[in-house]
């Protein structure tokens, strides 16, 4: 073979080798199939969690938020669960995040207000609740919560006005009546609170908490027998006994009487909310 032919053959082999290398580099690399995207739970599944405890709901709605961080329903439900678990700061922040996405979301406004009231800082929820009142003037809930918030920041006249308007929109609403009654008890007017709580307790939708507050108003007036009857109907014996001891301590302190026996009051100091069992 001549040198020219040999060089040509060598060049041809080099070109084929280069072509093979390029093909090898550009050949598609096999890839594993991507995991399917997670989808939000269907309506039936979501509705079923309304009956779950707060911890279970917080886990479920946290997963829903991870799937779609812009889901306002998940945000509001998550805030509610956190509030019920006592994580008030997180609840307020979660509800506020929903308002960043949907500034007109009424349920998120209400949750912001509830969370700030629950953490004892109602002042920071008042503006949002007033916005909710303006957005839904026929809804009693913003007014009821505003009453609680105003009372907490020592604006009792504004609180009474808000509750009066709430009752105009929803006559004999047990939630509104109870909120107003608790404020009366805080002012030392247990007799007026009793009147409101009897109205609340007479409603078909009255809850255990309404009846427990009625028992409190009765006990603070010395109507111990009726208070005890309510407590023993609604609570286990140990919880009823604890509440009755608490009432005895309060009435004894108010009247200047001798405190109940130490054996009955041993242990950490109690408040009505810590022993009423609801």
C-alpha cells in the first residue's frame, strides 16, 4: 500500500472513531421515572378531618399546605388546629399568611383575631376584626370576637356595643351571650351574667362551656346547690368536686370567711378555666 493510501486509511479510521465517540457522548442516558406529583385530598377526605382532634388536623392540613402552599383553606384550618393546641403565635402567623395570598378571606381574618385574643394580645387583632366587620356587616361572628377583644383591651363600652349588634343579627346566640356574661362576671356583676347565661343555656345549640359558666355565675352568688346540680350533671365526680372546691375558695375569700381545709386545697393554685373540665 502506498504511503498516500495508508494515510487516507488512517484518516478514515480516525474520523469513524471520532464519530463513534460523539455518538456515545450524545446518546440519551436512561433515567428513572419521576415520582407522580402529590395531589390535594378530595373534598370528602377533607371534610372527614373536621371531626378529628386538633393534633390529627394539624398534621393533615400541614401536608395539604406542603402540596399547595397557596391553598387558603388549608392555611385557615391549620391556624385553627394550632390555636386549639395552644400554639397561639404560630396560629396567628399562619392565618396572617393566608391574608397575604387572599386579603379578603373572611375566615382568615377571624382566625387572626381569635389567635391574638387567645394569646392575650387582642390589641393586635382588633384592626383585622374591624376589617372583617366591614367586609361582612351581616355576620355576627366578627362582632362577637370584637366584643371580646375590646373587653380585653379595657374598652368595655365598645365591647357592649359590639355584642348588642351581634345579638341584633343573631338573637339569643349562645356564644355572644356567653361572651357578654363572662365580661359581666369580670366586672363583678355575677347577677347580670346569670341572666344572660340562662338565656344562652336555654338555646338548643348551647354547649358544655355555656352551662359551666352558668354554674360559675350561680356559685359566685352563693347559689351553691344549683351550681352543684349543673356541675354533677355535666362532669365526672372528680372534676365536679374540683370546681366546687374552687368556688368555695372564691366565695370564702370574697366574704372574708375562713378558707376551706388545707387538705381540700393542696396543690398548685387553680383558676376556673383550669378546673371546669371543658
